[in-house]
């Protein structure tokens, strides 16, 4: 197959992934999940005329001079108090219902108190420090849209409207399969020709960092039969299988022949990009290159959009930033470069020495996408 562009690769992947079905979960278990129903206000917001400052409340027309008699304390959570006597005031607390016969609130900072009286020192403005009923939302208003990734603020709103159970996308079932006989478990001491395994934990943590997902990781030896068996078992129970390594053209790269025996030809194998040229895709299967920088870069560029599409989360367009220094374009390859943003709001490239260099990119907060060309880029998509 000839190389395709990153845009073509992403389009093929997104058009061949299915939106997962829904499940109902309790409010307290919904953080990070993707909401699959609209949620509406069950009553006005706020539900009553709400006091926003601790202080005193009274009728503006009673304020002749600056002295008022204290009638008592009206706290948040108290029902409507008895009628206010003429030239009296309530000590009132933030969050309480403004008594219906009061129209003015003065904060304590502008009041002098004795045991029996309040002296108003500030300017009294009727209606100030009163959050009016329904001024934020009316009963029946849409509060949280379907497709929203639920964050702590959404949880607070859901609790406020009594959404004790919500419909969300079920957790994607994902299996990570790493390859490479040169890789050993982290707890072992490597021989001179060996490396500690890093891609597995990198991908697993990247998935968990993205959001709640049912993900697990296994390592496969560089053997066609074992590779085929491991992939076949993963496909039986998973919505997406992510492979790392074994997808190039080396004599010990068995991922493509194993997958061809199970699923036939890939939708694509090879993308005009650096790093990550060997990237391949079958429906429900992403084969990432094995070099650490390539693995994480292609995960961010291609797997994250797949996760959004599978769960119904909104797409993220990324941003375009000016570059701190121009970057030479490659004649026909899109370049992905780890980068950070400097205090001036410009992107600073952290160019690795090669696709296996995962020391240089550690300070990065995202990636630059430099399209091919015969010039130098002065701005870039940052994702």
C-alpha cells in the first residue's frame, strides 16, 4: 500500500469505529463518563430570591437616618420569617431566602451592631446582594447537553437538579498488546542487549489519564503463532485492540501477518508522517509503531480521537500557535514534534534525536503538526 496522509488516516479510522451503547450509572460514579442524555432543570435557578452576603435585611423605605432595630436572625435553610416590624431589620446570612417584605441588604462590613440596633454606614441600594429567583435558569431549561464529558462542576449541577442516575456511554473495553523479545519486565535487571518494558505502562496510563476505560495490557513474544493467538483472544472481548511494535517490515515483525490471517488486509498500513510511518489500522485494531516516541505520538494523534468517537465525547479541534522558531518542512512527510508553550504564548519545539528518544520530549505539553512543504513553518497546529 502507498502512504496516505494523516488526515486520510484519521478519516478512515473514525469512519470505521462504532459508537458504544449506553448504561445507567449512579451520580457518584459518573465522573469522567460521557453523558448520553440531556439533563434539564427541575426548578428555577436559584429556586428563590437568595441573599448573597452576610449582613442585615430591611425595607428601604424604613431607612430614615441610619438606625434600625434588630428583630432577630434569619439564617440559610430557615423558612420565611414572620413579618418585619416597622423600622426593624433582620440579621441575615448568605444563602438564605430574602424575606418577602424586605428589599435591601447591607453587608456586615458596612454595618455597626449593638445588642439591639444596627447602624447603616454604607449606601443602601434596593435589590443589591439579592440573587433573584430564576435569574440563572428557568424550570425545564437544558442544563447539561448529551455528549458532555462529566466533570466535577457537572456533578454539582446534577446533584442540584436531582439527577441521581444518568445515562452514559458504557466503558470501552480495550486491550493493549506490546511486542518485542528485547523487552523485559520493569522489576528485572536488563542484560546489555535488553530493555525494560515501557510502552505498555505508557499506553495504559495514557488511556486511564484520558478517562474511565476498562483497559488491560499483555506482552506478546516475537512469534507468529503466539502473536496470532494473543490478538485473537483480545478480539473476542474487546472493543478496541491497540498493538505497539511488530508492525514494520523486520523479519521478527509478526503483527501484520497475524492480523491478515484474522481480519484480512488493513484499511491502511503506512502514513506519510514522522514519527509513526508504519501505523496500520483494521476495524477495531490500531497497530502503533514500537519506538517510544512514535507510540505516544501516534496514540495522541489517532487513538484519542477514536476514544472520543467511541464514547460520543465532543471532538477537540486543537489550536494553532505561532512558533518560537521557524521549523523546516519535510518535502513529503508531516512532522509531529513534542512541544511546550512559552510565556509569550508561542510553541517551542522539543525535537527528539530520533523516534526512540523519549528523554527530550519529557517537558512537552503537546505536539506540533508540521505539514509537508518546501519552506519553513512559522505557525503550527498544537494538539
